[in-house]
C-alpha cells in the first residue's frame, strides 16, 4: 500500500507541475499578482491551488514526474502560459506604455534619455496608470475573467495532447499594444507639442529666456490639466475594452493535427 501511495504522489506532483507551468506566467505578468504583491512561498502555493482547481483531468492521469514524457508537456504548458499571461496583461501594458509616452513628452524621464545606464527605468505616470488599470480590471470581475480564460484554454489545448499557438496573432501583438498606447496618448502629446511650438516662438522673441528650463514646468502643468479632463471619461472604458475575454481565445490556437485556426 505504501509503495502504491509513493507512485501516486509522483503523479500528483506531475499534475501540479503541469498546472504550475501554465498558471505561473499569468501570476508573473499581471501587476496585481506579481512579486510586488505576492512573493515567495505564498504565491507558489496559490498558483498550485489555482492550477489544481482548473485542472481538467484526474490528478493521477499525468505521466510520472521524472519521466521523459514530462519534458515536452512542461515546455508546451509553459509556452501556453506565457501566451495567456501576455493576453491577460494586454490592458496593463497599454496603460503602462501610455504613461511612459506622456512622461517622456513632458520631460519627466529626461534622465533616462541623457544617461540610459543610470537614469530611471520607468516613469511615475506609467506606474500610476498601471495600478489604475488593475483597480478597474478587478472591480469589473477581472479574477473571474482570468479563471474563465484558463478554463477555456484547457478546453482548446489539452495538457495531455499536442497543441500549437497560432503565430499570426502573436506576431502582431506588440504592434497592437503600441498602436493602442499611441492612440490613447495622442491628445496629450498633441497639446504638449503645441506648447513646445509656442515656447519656441516665445524664446525667439525673448532670447534671454531659457525656454528649455521653462518648458519642463509648463509641459508638466499642461499634461496634468489635460489628464484631468481626459482621465475619467476615456481611460476606464478603454481598460475594459482592451481586457481579453475567453470567447476570443479560439483564434490563438491551431487545431490539433490541422493547419487551420480553431473557429
């Protein structure tokens, strides 16, 4: 009996490892579940509990943990997990890029442009908008959406069988993130560019004025003013619009044994 229990534990550990490989990247990428919020052993325990909660098979059906068959399964699950983490992190990356663009235009990240090695790595506006997107996401059932996406991913990509992510949407992912960030930042950036033109003309008629030193203060004030007008009616709706839903997951996987995309 004890020998049977020993081998049974190996199957349970294998199921937990496969589930961890798919769920862990989501926890690493999402700003409200990463190491800044959960760290160490508690996060690993929560990941395993979530993974076992959505595991689609009996816990003893996985191959033995130390078998060769586990290697391709773990790699496949890790690849699927990274893809799911990117899809669920979409609105947060867009908001983070939006904050970086605005801070770069108003001169708040000037040190990173002059001295990239010792300058700041990220801007305060980017961190603020990232946390703001997390609040909006969680308030509107973001954790339920995350679990729905995990369940749907197990329906489309069984961990015991071969499945392949669809490359065309993956190749355009970064392009869509940058495109959405630029569209959202365009009103603020346009006003800041107009203010720079005005300051340039002003310095032309008043050469003794240091236009560069004044521009940092003026552009910061203008950016905050535009954000006050732009923030509430636009950004929350866009966070929800960019949030990935389980219904759109089928286009991100190839059907097993076929070269066409699941519909």
